[in-house]
């Protein structure tokens, strides 16, 4: 499983996220409320993601399954773009 870290703007707040590749174009995301580069990282739990995100055929992103955290459409697309930039 590939795991990486990225950040995106969620409701105008820089948000750090740990991302696990689950399947082709599907990712498990754990939001971190602090900068994980400062050492206060929250470890991911494979069965306990804050949300799962997948990319549609048209390139847009959608939440998959039942998320713990609901993102606005704009924030969801920002998270997807951050994931794409690292891929």
C-alpha cells in the first residue's frame, strides 16, 4: 500500500492529510489538525479513515463510502488536486 502526505486548503484553512492508495484512483484519507512535519502526526488506521475519495472518469473527485468528515464540493476537488499533484 502506498502512503504519502500532502496538504490542501479546506474552508480557507491549510489542512494536512495522510493518504493511502487503496485501489486504482481510490484513496483513504486521514486529516491531521496539526502540521505533521512538526512531529504531532496522527497515525493512520487502515479501517478508520476520515474519508475515502475516488476519481471519476471525467477527472472530478467524489467521496466513496460513508465518511466521518464531509467536505464541500470545492474542498473535495482541492483534496483531489493535491493527491493528483503527488501522483
